[in-house]
């Protein structure tokens, strides 16, 4: 019998009265996991069928995804260290009506300029591509071990930018 290797830690959050389970894989930070949960809270009211880390048969597996009635990406969310090449691919090939990037304590102005240089304007019409830059304080505000309910996100936890 082989030894089972635990490749992920499990975190549980309470969102809108239900339990949200998010897995932290080897190499991922807790901030990455937390941004998935916070992104879920931000977009669940707009996309009630929002899911975490569901494969949809494309090159990349989204951190957050909501599909339309035809099974196409309506919303795509990426958290953490998403590269510019991936952002470009998502804008061009994902077909998502909305794409949100959830980052942790970055220099937003620099990142936005890089995305604008990478992604042609026709792939980032107004309202399609959004950056959420979370403040470092979020790490100390939510403890998944306490299973506290997260229903809304205070505005001081992040800055939002349309790209």
C-alpha cells in the first residue's frame, strides 16, 4: 500500500449562508486562497452559479467561473500571480463577458499599464476587465477556522479599477 500525499490544504468559509470550500495547493499562498473567497463574495450576487476552480475545457482552469446557459464563460476570475500573457489569452480567447483579476497589495498603476500594453483595446471594452487590488489587512480580518460569515466586503479592503 502506498502512502497518500496531501497536496492541498482545505479552507472553509461561510458565504451567503452556505459553506465555501477552497483548496490551497502546494505553492499557493494563503492570500491566493483568501482572494478566491473574497472574489466569490463580490461576484456571487451577479452570478448565482459562480464556482471555484472548475475545469471548462480551455487552456487554463479559472479560479472563479460562471457559465451562461450554453456553457460558455460569462464571468472569469483569476487570483494572485496571474501573468500578463495569461491575461492577454483570457481577454482574447476565453469568451468571458467579464474578467476580474484579484491581486494582493500590488502597485496597481504599473500593472494596469502593463495590461493595457499587452491587451489590445478591442479585447478590453469598458466594463469587461477589472482589477481588484486587496490591501494587506485582509489577511488579519478573516479567519476561516472560525467559519465567520462573509456577506460583503468593506471598501477599505480593496481598490477597484476598470482596465
